């Protein structure tokens, strides 16, 4: 199997007040870049896969800086389209203890939101690829982004490429009605569905029972029932649901559950990590990339799930959107090496 993975989405400029400062305190911002599918692309490149990212960025220095940032970590940007006037921006205030993190978007009219489907050379993009990953964030950007998503899914299926989708509902970008109207029909292209309980409810209109994520209590049976319902309704090969138990902004329980047609036919719950969070943004993307890597490189799907959860756990200890870890580091944690002792 080819190790070429294609992702489609938006890369944004990320501006954060230093440390745990609030927006109203900020006199300067830490600068980096990120975005759901871009985060996946970087993680997969770090894992040694041939990672290709498709987007549209403006023909100016900020657009070039975003691409330089991706290329720095080995992501192929050969199919990036240049055009439009602006790169999307998001502001992140990192929470702590009982104070939640906050995100403010400034991405309306961004270059990728105005990308025409005809600008993508889709047959060439998917030539030699084995996997395509997209999320619910991209179509939420507007009508043209939705048309690009459809074109990419159609081309991926025509090339016999495995398709994964992280539902990733963003209420600041579109409504539940809009999301369900678009996402439900596109599930026919998806082989691997990744979500949390809110994503499933908002994007597909299905919800678990007996769950209270804010109290830190989860009913595993209800999530298994939800995964089974989603899998059967949309005929997915695999459904993976991330389970976050939010004790505070600084401490979360983190695990996942998966159903598939192989090792996890009856459902498998991963080990749970108690994470002291440094930066949770990109945690779900790290899970998605870990699952893609695991499923593409192992015949043991339970092992693939454990790899994904461990990869995501590590990401949430790293500042920024990207998951700067290696396969060896993830495998060591998945095997139980999570003491945090200094390595000499």
C-alpha cells in the first residue's frame, strides 16, 4: 500500500497571548500556524508518511510563511493554489484550571473559502495516494469550500482511496441544520468516521444517552450504542469516538472507543490517560492522524486505536497546533511508558 496521504483544508495564522494571559492583557502575541487538516498533515509527515496538503493561500508573504511552516515539517505543498487576499486568522486564549480556553475567528473571506473546485487538479492530487482525510470544518467555510470538498471526495473514490472524515462541528461557522444538510449526504464517501459525541449530534443528528462530560462521567455502553448506530446507518468500515472527561481546563481524562469490521467488531475502549494539559488545540487532529497511521501501517486495529490515543495524549502536552512527536515516542507511551521521567 502507498503511504501517500492527502488532506484538504485551511491553514490559519494563530495568535495567542503569551503563557496563560487573557486577551485583554495582551501587549504582544505568540505567532504560529495551524488548522485541522494541516495539523493532520504535519503529524503524518512526522510519522514518516508522504503527506500532501491541499489548500489555497494568498500570493503574499503571510501566505508564503504559512507554506514555509508546513514544508519545514516535511509536508508536500505542490498542489496548493495561490489566490485571494487573506489568510484566515484565529486568536486563542489558553485557559487554566476552571477558566476555559477561548477562540475568536477572523477568517471570513479567506483565500481557501473562495477556492473554486476547478482549481484543484484532483486526478493528479490523488495519483498514487492511499488515503484522503477531510473534516467538517472545511465545508463550513462556505459554498465554494463545500464544492471543493465534494470534488475531492469524488476524486478520491474514483482513485480507490480510503476516505476518513473527522466530523468536527464548529458552531461559530455554521448551524446544525446547515451541517446536517451537507454532511449526511457526503457520508457515502467515508470509510472511517472520527468524532466526539457533540460532533455526532450536531453533524449527523444522533446523540448518546446517559453522558455527562462536564462531571467527568461517561457511560461507555451508551457510546458503544452510538458508535454502532452511526456505523450501521452510514455503512462505515470504522467508527472512532474520542472520549474527553473534562475535570478542568488544565486536567482531562482522555480515551477513545472504536468499532470496525475486524478486531473491534464488538467495540474496543482504549486505555485512559489523565492529562495535565499544556495546549489541547489540535488534540483531535493528533488522534485522527494517529488513527490513520495506525490503520495504514498495522493489521491490528486495536493497536491502531491505542496508537491514536497515545499520540493525542502527547500532543496536548505540546504548545501550538502541531504534534511534534515520533512514532517511537508514541509507541513507548502506548506500551505504558508514561512516567515522564527524564530520558538521558
